[in-house]
């Protein structure tokens, strides 16, 4: 299964930038919305990399593949990006399900909010009141210890997202997430597949509880973007 994440760094643009690496001791069946390794397939590792708030590359998958190569990671994997310092990862477990979350809630949104391009604009003072840089990505990595069928994997992503939204609401934000959140769920590639991943299923229920606890803990304090609080 997955190792505990290793905190390391890479030298980039004159700075030592943190990243987290999980390695699998055997290939894992995975569903992910990540820039690198998204979709459903067998994966060998996961990387969650901090980037500065000035990040402007338009090829995040290529960037993450370069980082994986620098780390000597073999085979296909999952790559995530965030403005959060990944050293602040929150881990929770429930009934064999393990969850890790990096939580930045500086740009909370309602998923079905009106399109800003057609919505009535807010008064100018209100628009200007927001800070220029607000870290806003919630990356969630989930390991389930039993095989899930393809439909159950997709359902597990929905369950994780529902649990995240529940935690965000309990944190007092009128939001369901941020515009750049990502979820990755991994499980063994062999064994009899479970058909369900919903919040009242055998594996979906502990998954939901662990995700909820991780996001609630990670979002409880003020999260300052890594690039705005690092020492010179």
C-alpha cells in the first residue's frame, strides 16, 4: 500500500520548494482529478507539490512529470499542485481508510454560483477589499485498504467531496470548495471489488469521516501561502 508521505524539497527559481511524496509498495488502482495521472488507472506514487502564488506555467502535467523524474519515481503516478505549504498536511484515519489533506480555503466558492462574467458586479469597494493573493486549494489523498470497483471509485470521489463540503460549511464558509481542488483515491488493484463507495457503504462511511476530520482540522486556522510567509 502507500508509505507515509515523505517531506522533501526541490530547488526551483532560486528557492527550496517543499513537496510530499507517497510511494506504493505495489501498484494501486487509482481515480484522480489531478493534473498529472488523472482518470482511472494503476499508479505507483503520488506527489503533492507546493508552488508559489506567482505560479504561471500553463503545463502543470509536464512540470509534475519533471519533478517525478528528479525524484527518481518510476511508472505512472499522480501529481498535485498547491499554494499551501505541504508540510502542513493533515492526516486522519478511520477503520483502515487513511486520508491526507492540504487545506487552503482562501478562495472559497459555491460550485453552482452564477458565472462571474454574467453576474451583477459587486460595488467597487467590495471588489477591492479582497487581498491580492489568497491560497485556495484543497488536495485530498485517500487510501482504501480494499479493492473498489470502477463505479465505487467514482462514488468514493463524490463521497470525499461531500465530506469536504460538510467540513467547509462547519468552518463557517458559505462554500463547497475552491476552484482548484483535487481528489485522489487509491486502493489495491486485486481482490474482489466492492460495488459501492457512497457515504453509507462499508468503505465510503469511514472515508467520509476521515476526509471530514482532515479538512476540518486543516481549515481551522489561518493558512498563509508558502511563498508569502517563507523567510528570506
